[in-house]
């Protein structure tokens, strides 16, 4: 309990003093996880919609892959991206390994199955005859998709929260492809691991509390949006 209180005091002190290193870590964390979540939404929502609406051979198999991906250990995603981006890998010539771009790519692979899975569930929860009804009322294909997305917006916002929550809290993939370089690729989760390994318990707790508060504020904003749309 003493360590926790000391860590909380140090977290407040770091924020009040606007520690440059901590500010950089926080901003880098938001940037990497934010970009990864946006990319996951851009890819996962359309694919999830198509998977929910389409009927084709092997659809159940694909759904099984998506559901498996939702529970995929982040370190596995990190290993996959590392193999792609390492110097002798197929994308090694782009020199992305040990950069924040590599971290965003790894987090994208973590978040996308989450977004797809929640999108599929949200669309399938709608009345199956709703698309045909909208088309019979004169809605174009694009308008129909837009109206369905509006009806499923609560689930889609849940997809955003699930995707963001999955990536902002992961550590294995980011450390594997980012290298945890001070001032370059160090984010909150990898900084916590580093400080703990150094025996800097109070600072590690302080960073952990900052991470929790940051995740809470982002999810509070998304939850307020979700609940406002529900009323």
C-alpha cells in the first residue's frame, strides 16, 4: 500500500512538473494507439460488415479465424510483424523495424480482429429483413449501408473501445518491433516494464496510474458518445 501511495504521489508530481520524458511517452502512446485504432476501424468495419451480410462457402471458417484473432496473444502479432519488417524479411527494405510506425502496424494487427468481431456481431443483431426493407423504400446501396451503420452505432462504438483498449494496454508486440528506445519508441507499457526491471517501483507505479487514467479518459469520452446516441 505504501508503494502504491508513493507511486500515486509521484504520478501527480510528474504531471504537475510536466516532466518532458513522461510527456513524450504519453503523447507517443496516444499517437501509436490512436493511429492503430483508426486504421483498424477503416479496415475492420467494412470487412466486418461484408462478413456479416455475405453468404459464401467457408464463411464459418473465416468467422472462426476472426474470433481466434480476437484472442490472439499480442506477442504473436508482434512476432509476425517482426518477421515481415526485420532487415532480411519481405518488407525489410522499408526500414520500419524499431520505429513507431512498426509499433502502429503491430497494434493494427491486434485491433483489427477485435473491430471486425464486434462489427459482425453488431450487424447480425439487426433485423435480417431491414436491408431489404430499406431498399424497397428507395434507399440506394450506399444509403442502406449508412442507415445500417447508424442502427448498429452502439456496437460500432463498442468496437472502437475494444480495439483501443486492446492496443493501449499491450506491451509484448510494441517492445518486439519497437525496441523500447528511449525518446523514440518507448511508450507507457514498455516504460513500466523498464522501470520495474530497474527496481524503480514507485516510478513504474506512477506510469501505470497515468496509463490507467489515460485509458479511462479516452473510454469515458467514447462511452459518453455511445450513451448519448443511445438516448
